C-alpha cells in the first residue's frame, strides 16, 4: 500500500463525507462535483468543500476545470478498506 493510502488511515475518518468522496473518486475515476453528488447522494454543498479539503491534503487533484481525480489508486483503496475492516 502506498504512503498516501497510509496517510488516509491517519487523517480521515471513514464515517465522513470526505472519506466517501475520496472512495468514490478512487473507484469511479475523474468526475465533476455534480456527478459525485448525484451518484452518492451527498449534497453538492458538502461535496465541494470536501473536494477542497482533499485537494489541500494532497489526496485528489483537479485535472481540468471542475473535474477531480483521486491520487489514490483503487487497488490501494481496496487494501485500505480491507485493512480498516479487519482492524490491522
């Protein structure tokens, strides 16, 4: 697992919308905030601040105007979720 994924374990609570937005981007790929909101049910007014926080933490990048991408590969996210699930 990457150092970035390890930082996620330290800095993000899996019960937060911040974590949920990151997981979504890791699995879905580059998306606009409206798409994230529509497909996750998280309000747009919550998705945009979450993306700003994730940008500041270095977990996502803005790849073009209004399109964001996770810097955590989906395989690392799966390993991270499994690690969180089994508690190790």
